[in-house]
C-alpha cells in the first residue's frame, strides 16, 4: 500500500499534529521528542536527514498540543503512548518505520523496540534502557536524576514550581542557548500547560510492566555531561539489546538533537542504511 502525506492523525478522541516532510519515497523515520520540548527540537536535524534521502514524521506527542492532552494520568501509560505511534503509521499508510527518540521519546522508543514488529530500527538519544535505569537506582539507593516521580504526583504544585524553574532546567549545564530555550518555553503560557507533559512522569509510577529487551538494530547516543544519566548506566544499556547495537559517546549534555544535529543525523542515516540499503 502506498504511503500518504499527513498533517495530523486522530486516536482515542485526540488530535495529533504531525510534521511530515522530506522525500516521499525515502525510508520513513519517526522522530519522538522528549520533555519539555516538542517537534521543534528536531529543526536542525531534519534538513540533514532530508538531504540523505530520508522522510521524517515528527508528531507533537500526547500532552503537548491543544487537542491531545487528556487530564487523566492513566491516559499516559506506555502502551497508550505506543499505540499513538502505531496510529501515526496507520494514518500515513506506512507498514514499518525507523524510530528516533530523545528523552521520554527515547523511553517510548525502547518500549516499541521490544514490543512492536513494525519498528525496523531505533536510534535513541540520551535515555538509557529502563532496565539500566532500574539497575542504577537500586545500585545507588535512589531514583535517577530528573523530575521526581514522587513529588510530581501532587496536584497543581509541580506545575507551578516547574513553570518558575523550567528556564533554568532547559538552559542549565551543557544545555540549550538562551534563544532556543526561549523558543521552546514560549509554548507554555502558564502552569496548566505543563499538566500534559508532567503526566508522562505521573503515569510512570502507575505502569508496572517491564520494558522488554530491544530486538531490532539499535544505536544509543549518550552525552558524557548528561546529569540525568551516569556513565555506568549508559554502558549498562548494552545488556538490554538483542539486535545489532552501537553505543556512541558524544561530548555534551542532554539536548543532543539541538546541540549535535550533524552527529545525530549521521548516526540515524547510518542506522537506517544498515537496515535498508539504497
């Protein structure tokens, strides 16, 4: 069945914007953003992928756009988020695709890499396999760095506090430029706009299913100054991959799609071509 261009898709009564671009006959690559960004985090990477002959589909994921942000935290369980991605493929009439995920988008890509036969490969940025995160938390006796999944369960207060602290979180460390950070944060007019994105964290404590090992070709890119993922955790990730695996260490922090777009695009192209030679 021939694929078709899409601007949005519907699932579960929700409407998801999609930025579908690049050569129509190129291998399809779905780009999954993380918290607290949206599809624009791929702006520097997408043109490079297009020059390599790849088609890109970058949705604004559940909770990040008007019309796709249910208030119930149970609406953000991993199986539902995964079904959103598969619904995107259905709408575009794509039988299978390559995934690229950053942050929470990476966690979702790990889940799909172990559960769906429609995923041809994954390239994951910053986020180690959840099994490695669990190992790290037990080893260190505390939860991994990042938004507290305990504190975030409270109503209202996390949104108000994060609205004040978000600019520093996005720009902090080896982070984004002030201009890029401001561009992303302009999407949040007030604390209420953070409820959908924060519900990804809230739902994490409700989901009891383990993430299976990845069973497709996998590339994992890690920034060696990423405060949210220690080196041992990043290296441990190899134990949770059953397909071909590449581990790429970059000099930088968490925001790899925007700070290392050339390296990211190069690794994505390498991964896609290793599975689907031209």
